[in-house]
C-alpha cells in the first residue's frame, strides 16, 4: 500500500469520529510526518460555529503537541463529489508549521485531487514578513 493510500485510509477512518451535529458535514484528515507516522484528526463543531475546529487543524495540533515538527503530506476526506480543500485558516497553519506540503483530497471512494500547498496558498503570510522572525519550515 502506498503512502497516499495509507494516508487517505487514515483520513477516512478519522472521519468516522467527526462531531458535526449542526452541519452534518463530517471531515477527516490525516497528516504524515517525514518519518511516516500518521496523525489523524476530525472536525469538531460547536453550536457557536466560531469555536468549531477543522479536521486539518485537529491533526496538526495533535502532531505538534506530540513533538512532531517535520511533515510531508496531508489527506482530507469528505463525503463530496468535488474535492474539499482546506479552508483559509487551515492553509495558513499548515503552511506555517509544515511548509509546502503535498495535499491529497479524497471522498469516500477515490482521490479527487492532489496539490502542493503553495498552489492552494500562493502568497502566504509567514515569518519572512516579520522583522527578526524565523522563516517557515
């Protein structure tokens, strides 16, 4: 099984744990470290919506809180025909903590798109724009 297949399978499995009682839009994500470790996340909604956490951020925050820092690829799975890319805030955080990741988009049956994060976030705000700050990974 390829890394992409493993990652998409992990994102599909994570989607089963989504807490989406308001929108009904369950999303799973799986983030792969350069060492091959996979960290899963699902979206978790809140009645206020503003406090909702996307699957991509859950996976990223779990990985970072476990000490992972070097990421290669993320997969995002939703029950849609068209690809469901990460939202703007997720793109920003993935860029800042992961750099130019490969982004695999999939639904419940197939891969629907493959992109580099730089193509989804062509002009990111990062440390290069802050005097004296550290550059992105």
